[in-house]
């Protein structure tokens, strides 16, 4: 049997580990297995560029960060758009899938990747998806691979920032990835002992936030740590569309609320305030032990699904068990933090401020 693998969207720790698990399962359990990798995500499939791969190409990948195949963001909305010269990207992918004689394509990616995978399924291609994103926002799975590693990295960064914050008596804002969903900021903020956590699902009130910081300062606290999701919004911004918020921020020369927030907090509280953007450091590096185990479970299960002929699905981690969902049921859906969920309430019970 001939299998294809691609990694699409943003990179994260664990992509290589999942590919390793898929390949080792296939080579171990299916005779005459042939695997090709598509470079740069769906771009490789669109171009029909397939790289023959052998078992030894995968065996040393468990602890290697990034993706040996390379990855790109190929927007879902462009897949069915008629291109110059005729045809669509989707049509080219389907044609190359058939030309290469694939029995199954494994797609490792986030929400956009899953939407495109569902399109391929609708065109008759056999596809199995795997849930990858540090945002942990894929519907139908409790966890995505790469998430826990990013949590560990962000929490360690908060630990390090706290020591310099205490040394100088500052308020420090730590901007963490998460444009639509606040899972990463919520988990890293709690793990790092942040005093305030600001996430997209809970628009925050600046007066409430500053009052909480003032109370800490009056109590003699040496520093304040605020974990801010890149998609966090003021309650005054909540009624506006994303494009309108982006326009207002662009007028201030900003892309997120963090710089503006640091300036205002400093002025209102009289405490020196600084902001740190963790950025791509959260995506890079070797997967943590938890993710290595999760990647092995997800990847080997995906191989098992292929062996059993279960296609048009994506692997999921639910209540500690590895299972699967139909791509048609989860494509285009997101999983958001419940503002009244147990984790948020637990943080509030110990005094963490969400600006509400």
C-alpha cells in the first residue's frame, strides 16, 4: 500500500514524533508499505512533489522539533478559487493524489488543515487527519499534540520573567500565542502563577484589572505578572468585529492589545510596566515527554485506522482515550475556553484576575 504524509499550517513540537509513529506502525503491520512525504504542506501535494521515504528516515525523529517535511499555511479559502489558466488548487491536489496512486493521505495540522482534508474526502480521496496546534482549539479532541510542550515553554518563561520582575519591582505582561482561543495562555498562566490572565473568551475591563493590581501593590507585593493572549480584547472592543479592532490598533501602530495595555497600566498604577512577547519560541524545540507519548499514541492509532480501512476521519484524544471523529463533523469548528468552566473558576478562587 502507498501512503502520503504532509504537515500543514504552523509548526509545533511533535510533528516529527507523530510521523514516526505513523510510519513505524505501517512498516511493522502492513506488508510492502510505501510512504511518500509532501514538502511544505498542501503546497507539495498541489505541485505533485512527492519525496520517497524509508523506515530509517523516521526512526530518529521522536525528540526532533519542527518537521522534516517543512510546512506552510495554504489558506482554505483559496482551495476552490478558479486560478489563471483554469482549475483550482483542490482539483490539482485530487489529480495528484490519484496520479501518485495513494491509498491514504495523512494530514497533520490544525483547523484549516482539517477543513481542506474534508474537501479532499468529499472528492473521494482517502484521508486521515491528526490534531496539531499549540492553541488546543480543535473541536472534538481534549488535547492536540504540541500544546503541552508550548505550555511548558510559556510557563518556564513566566518563571524566568518573575525573577527579574521581582528584582526591579515591575509589572510584567507576557504575551502568549492564541488569537482565537485562550487555552495556552490559561494553562501557562496558571502553571506560571500569573496574577492576572487575559484571554479572548473573556473581554476584560481595564478599571477592574488596574484595581486588582493596585490592591496587590498596596499589599506590598513586589511584582505583578499578567499573562496576555495575543487575541485578548478589552470589553469596550468586544462589540466590534475583528477587522474594526485591527484597524483601531493599526492606528496606534500595534497588532495586539499588549503594548497599549502596558502603557495604560504603567500610567494608572504608577508602577514601572514592561511587556514581553514570547512569539515563536513557543512553537520551537523538542517535544516534552507528555507530547512524545501522546504523539506515539495518536500516530500509531492513525496507522491502525488506515489498516482497518477507516478513512474520512481525524484522530482524537478524549477522556484519556484515543478515538476518532468524522472530518465532516469537526471541520470548521473550534473549541473555546468556557468563561465559566472549572479551570477558570479554579484560578479565580485563588485570586487570579481575569478583568471581570
